[in-house]
């Protein structure tokens, strides 16, 4: 019989009517998977360290949820971070953090897994463990279960999280998650110890057991050596799905009762990116580029729309317009979507691939907003960052949009990129201004309408596994001077600006390239009450500063220092297939302003091909 | 296109009581799509699946009998509509029957509720037996004074409370207003509260169909 935790439901009924949007705390949505607990051998609490609305919009969670639940004796459930009104009640009433399917507390699970998408969720992870009655320090958890496991892009440098996690999954999770669960199934049968489990887990490709590595430091604070022990591999190689067309894709989603950030069907069309923009971590850690077949995508779209009842589907990838036969794909898709009143949205379009044909397709049913990301204001700087688009590409793209009746365009830029000059900053405004002029150049424009161009200005954050991992982030004064320079230069009221907060960017930079010692600061910040740091209303930078000061760590050391090519990176025991030599070479080319061709034009010898065999890379061309 | 007005009566229990009235519309629309029922869409620039709900139910309250209308573009046996929707709906929302609408939305005049709670029922009986029960009610126009006594259309107290109260677009009394007035006036506490709407009624006391 399907499991039902009536006792917990009764406890929740006591106060849920007083809670904001209670539908996010009760589960029971269509598509959620219920099982008979007596027939389940391994239980996985899949935690997203942010709110329900954010976590439920995440495709990766849906993939792994469906994949694990397909195995009859495994049960994967969802867990999100409750907002303060809910958490207060839970703590007051001694209700531990529970999973939404069974309503069982997460400390009863075999695995507590976190997908770590964003550095500013680290304290939320600790809060969720603590709320679930799970000791936050891995060393305080002696039993075989629960094993706390992390995955997602941030674990490419998991060092600031090593104190809290038992294992990390490096790379793509579709295969290795099942291997881990199978290992747990066996270990539970054999009554193995936690240490025995970890030793076996470390043998699985893509599994990183942080406690099996010792880190030594130089006097200047940089990492000296990282030494593997207990039979763990010297470097942990990321997992890659070789046959991407055949990889598991969810046939159904858990369809929420309430509105969430992206309340729609999502179909992944490709993984990896051919581009190699030098600031972009995703562009390197998800290599190699792999596409699904057109027919696979179309049939997955149909299946998902029919099973969920959604009237909107979005194609997901790092750069959907790089799909080789994008026009063929869109024709095939719109044939289905327009007949069924389904809105097709393409969130990741490159402006240089924004043709009238593509435009026609996305406006067929309903108009979705248009956002383009030139990232830098001048051609010189775009060459430095290897964002290979020209001003003409941008202007052509917005012209098509304006001619198609759009009046609002959003442009993304970064401030503080390596080698950036004041001219580059003024170039941001000049480019936005040219976009406005494109609107008036269209003689068929609707009279009486004026364009609105919003410029979103984020601060450059150097990330591991990018050619810019060696770069310093600019200090507070300089960032603020540059922001002001742009504001003072901008006069056209049709262009509006939004910029990221300096403190947030600094913390993100520190955590992204931090070493193991930073874990102490994360712990202290959490102890001081930091949680949901990604939310403006909860972010408290003063507490973070205190935390770093108390453990004698300097944020500037992690964020604002140029790192030498010969320095041992805290993440140097991770192998993401792209070679360090390539990153060094790309960094040098950046400073010379030399762009690199994309994977489709010419192989740049990043190292992926030689590590996984050339056939996947050859298929890109 | 010819279309047939269709009315479904459904229950909304357990976890589903936390689905807000606004969100319920999305839940039902997606269920109709999943059930592949051929239904009428509004015309215009953004066609929307047409669905209308009779009487909003407060968040946290359950109901044995809610109603929603949509238009079918093909003739489908009502029992089949019921079955297909039930296969597509979350388990805590169940369609009880599919019918052809008899009454209009505006014909709704009252609703009956069944209330169970840990509370002093004797005191509650005394409370309802007063000559006058004045309390404040929030409306769109601001706070007005109402005499609840005049609006207690039916009260029965056994191990539970049955209340019949005015309902509809024109004037609506939520059972929580009565319970809150009881708490304020007597200083009594109420816990383990369960409110279940059991009937939607017409002016003459007959069931809305």
C-alpha cells in the first residue's frame, strides 16, 4: 500500500493555514511519486537549498527524481528550504525538515543529496541539515546513514563545503547516482560501516570523498599539496554521458499546485557549449557539446506536455541556437505546439543566430520577452572574453525584434572584466544607445511607442575551470567608480540600468575559489544566522565579515588576488577534462585580445577530446 | 463552434485544502489538458482555456462539493468526463459527477459547513443562542458591523457543528468569522480545527445543481 504519513499531516494541519502559500509545504502534487515504504530499500532525500518556487523550476532535479524513482525499490523525494514563517513554526513545534512525498524527516533517509547551483546557498544547506536533525559536520555523523552528498556546478570547487559533505558527485549524475544507490543497497544488506561505504564509493568514477584527501598550505596561504589516501584516486574525473540522445529524460514533471518561477515543461536539447566564452564556467565544465536528435526532442516535448498539461514549453540548454538544425527543430516543434495552443519559449538565444526564421517560430503562439547578452561594450573587450559577436550582430538581432513588434529588450553586461578600460564601460551605454536608435530606424514602427532598453549590469566573478580563474576581482572602490562612471555617462531615459550589489559579488567570488579553510567561515556565518544569502532581504554581509575575521581569513586573498599559473589551485585534484594548459593558454590569449574559434569551427584542443575519445567531439562539426 | 456547457462537482480534501482559489484554476486547467478533453478556449490575442468556479473556498477549508463550469466541444458521456478528469487530477481532488448546469452562478445564496475542533461546544451553543452577535467584517469598502445572529441560517451542534451561512457574490459569511467572533467574545480557544463545506445552496434552501 502506498505510504501515508497521517501523523505528520495532522501536525502540519495545526498551523499550515496560518503560513504563507502552504501549498509548497505539503506535496501531493500530480506527478509526485508515492511508494510502498515496505518495498523500498534505498531512500534519497533530494534537497534543493532554496525555496520551493526556485527548486521546483530546476530541470536537473526533475531528471534525477524521475530516474531514481523508476527503480522500484528506490524512492527519491523532494525537499526545499522553508521560508522564515514556516521554519519558525517548525522549530517551535519540533517538526524536523521533511520530504514532500512521505512527509518523513530527512534524517530517516539513506541519502540526503543537495544540488548546489549557486555559491550563496551554502549556509542554506547547513540550515536544512540542522532543521532536519542531521549534524552539519560530516565528522559528527558516524553511522552508515544518512550519507550527505552534493552535486551540481559548484562542486567543481567543493572545498569550502568539505567539512559538511560525505561525498560529492563530480560531473553528470544520471549514471553515477544509480551506482551510488546500488552501493548503498549492498552496504545496508552487509551491515557495512560508513568508512567501508566511503572506501567503495571512492572507487566509482566521478565520486569525490573529501575526507580522503589531505591539504597542506604554503606560508603565503596558497595550497601546497593535496594528497589522496585510503585508496582514493589522485584526481577525480568527472562523469560524462556518452550517448546523450539516449540519456534518461523525464516523461512527467511534478506539477506544482501554486505558481513557481518557471511553471512550464522544459526539454533539454543539448548539453555543453561550443563557444568557450572565457568568463563562463558552464561553458567549460559541461563539455563536450552533445545534441539530442531532433525527433527525440520533439517526442519528449509532446510526451511532457501531454503528461503535465502545461501550455508552455521551454527548450533548455546553454545556447539553444547552437543546435545544428535549429530551424528544422523549431519547424517540427511548432507544428505540434501551435496546433495545441502551447507557447514555445527559447531562453538561451545567441544574438548572432537570431534569424527571422527563428524569430517567426517563437512568436507563433505568444510573445515571450527578449534578452540578449553582449556581455561587454566594445569589440576589443568582447574579443578578450571570447564572446564572438559583433555590434552588427546585436543591431541586426534587435532590428528583427523591433520589426516584429517588440518594444522592450533586455541587455546583459558584465562590469570589471579583465583588461576593461573606461572606454569599454562607456561602450556599454553607446551600444544600448544604438539599440534605441535601431527602434527609430524602423519606419514601420507603431507611432507613439517608444522603446525600452534595460541594461543589467553584473559584476565579473572569476570562476574555477575557466581561463579567468587566475584573474582578480576588482575591489569595492574600483567597482563602484566604474558603476558611477557609466551612470554619469548615461543620459537617455529610455535606457534603464540595474546592477548587482558589490557585497554579494565579492562573497560569491570568495566562495567560488575558496579552499577548505573557508568552510570554517561558512560554518560561523551560518551559526551567526546567515541563511538564504541569495535573497536580498535575508543577506547579511556584516555577519559574513565577522565570520571571516573570526577565523583569520581575508576575503581579498580569495577574491582580489591574481593567481599565478604555477599556483596549486584548491580544486586541482578535480579533473573536468579540460586541461590546465588550455586555460593558461586561453588566459594569455585573452590578454592579447585574441579570440578562439568555437568547437564547430575548429578544435581548440581543450583536452576533452583526448580524454574521452574523439568521436563525441568530432560529431559536433 | 457549438459547445456544451458542462458542470463538474468535485471534492477538495486533505492536502488539496491548501490549494488557493487562484491556483485551483491552473490545477483544473492542466487536468483538463492532461485528460485531453476537447474544451472551448476564449477567443482573442491570448486564447485561454475557459473555466469558471462557483464559490471561492478559503485556503485551509475542505469541501465535499465544489463546482466548476467549462464548455465541451464534443459530446462525451458525462461518466467518461468524470473518469478522465479523475485520472488526471491530484488524488485529493475528486470529481463526483459531471452534469449540465441547471442554476446560474448568481443563484448561489448559502453554503453549509461542518466544523470539528477541540473547543467547548456548550459555550459555542450559548454563543449562538444570544439575541444578537455583533462583530466586524472586512469588506472591499472597509470594515462594517454585522449581526451574525441574523445570518446563522441553520445551526446544529452535536459532536460537531453544522452551520449554514449566506454565500455568493453579493454577501458571504465565512465560518471563520463566526468562530473568530466566538473566540473574541468568550476568550475560548479552538484547536485542531477542521472546516468542511458540505453543500452549496439556493435561496430556497435547495441544492445548487
